C-alpha cells in the first residue's frame, strides 16, 4: 500500500515517468531495505533445534516479544509509517 501511494504521488508531481520512477525508488529504497533486513533477521532466529523444549521456546517467544514490543512501540517505525502527501518527489 505504501508503495502504491508513494508511486502515485511521484507520478502526480513528476509528469516524466522516468523521473517519477527514479524519485519513487530513491524515496522507498532505504525503508524497504530496512524492512527486508528485519524480516531476514527474524527468519534466521527461527532456525534451530528440533528438540521439543526448544520448539516450545521458539513457538512461545514471538508471542511474548510481540506483546512487549506492542506495549513499548518497538515496531512503530513499521506500523506507524505515514506517507507525506505534501512531498513533491524532488530528491533531498
């Protein structure tokens, strides 16, 4: 959804599609790379032993961690992101 909004804004503000797509990529790259790295890290944490106790800990950990993160805003940078509709698409 974020990608669609940012792309629409770039196409709105930059009538040349080549410039609009370049500005879109410039704006999105950092955030998308950070989210991909976060997902990769979470996936790597799930690999481990197949011992029943280890599996129980593995399966319970996300519930505890996500509950704690939701209380302290640790994932706010992902979930509370807002697209700036006043952003003209001109690279900083």
